[in-house]
C-alpha cells in the first residue's frame, strides 16, 4: 500500500503539467491520454485533454453593434457563440495506469 501512496504523491507533483498516461485497456484508450493534470485523488487522475475556446463576447454583452458583422463572420451570433469544441477531460482510474510519462527537465 505504501508504494501506491508514493505513486499518488508523485502524480500530485505534476498538477498543472502536461503528461501522457497509458492505460491497461485496449483500443484507443490503450494508446494513451495526453493532457494537463487537473486533479489527483486516491481513486483517479483527471486530465484536461482539450481546452474549449474563449467566449466570443468576453464582456458578457449581446455582441450587437459595430462588432456584429465581424462576429457573424467568425461564427458568432448576437447573444453567444456557436462552436463545436467545448473542451474535454478524462478520468483515469489509478489501478488502470500502465505507464506515466512526463518531462524530466527541472524534476529532482
């Protein structure tokens, strides 16, 4: 049990860093997940694998007025954006991790 606790603490050292985690599963998931470590707990590690876009209307206004035509050309409509990328996360059970790959530069 002490070994798994050491691994858990090791994963925690990489919160905010980009890593690749290979799992014991097959198919696409067995080819590894690359993302930024968001959180680690005794059950799973969560990676952000795709970050969603910033809002078109960062000020929360209706995007109307002089910017309207420019926003419409970028796929934004008055009142919000219509995009297909909202971001994604993956939760990987700790007991399914086969390999944990990280950058060694700057690590003790």
